[in-house]
């Protein structure tokens, strides 16, 4: 089984990758991430130690999918979860990641005939000022 996890260096993606590799050591697991979120690079040694392949790429860029290995399953954990993004800065990154990035991932799954699990890691509690 070949599994591609988008957002593979984030909290959810990296922990899921390590868990799956621990439970299924024969699976080939690939973590795709653009490392934009501060701290995500700190998961690289953990992924490496678990023998998970890291691929630097961005789901917003369709060409970044072309160099990926053919997956049997894609787990999309690459959402921009910040509920407050757009208040302090432009909403462009959030929209491009959560909308266009998801569309690019869906199109890639269709092209490769891969199964897809979509995760949303957005905040579940309201923000009160």
C-alpha cells in the first residue's frame, strides 16, 4: 500500500503518518508539505526516523503533483486551519489552500485512481474577543 499524506508535516498529518507506519511497517508512506506553517519542519526528523519519505511540495501548485509516486490512498490533511486568517492578513493563502488545493488533490486522486480521505482540522470552538 502506498499512502500519500498531504500536510504530512503538520500536527495531524505527521502523527497519522507515524501511527500508520508503526501499525503497517510494510506500507510506503509519503508526507507532502510546503513547510509554510512555523514548526512543521520540526517533524522532519520524526518522519525520517519512522522511514516516512518527505516530499517538499504545495497542493496549490498542480505541477507539484506530477513528481509524486502513484498512491493507492491519499489522506488530505493540508487544510489551513486558522479560523482567524484573513483578519490579520489576506485571505488569499487560505482560499488557495483550502479550495484550490483541495480541487488539485481531488483531480490528482481521480487521475491516479486513488482513494481519498479528506480531513478538516479547523477550529471547533468560537473565537471570542
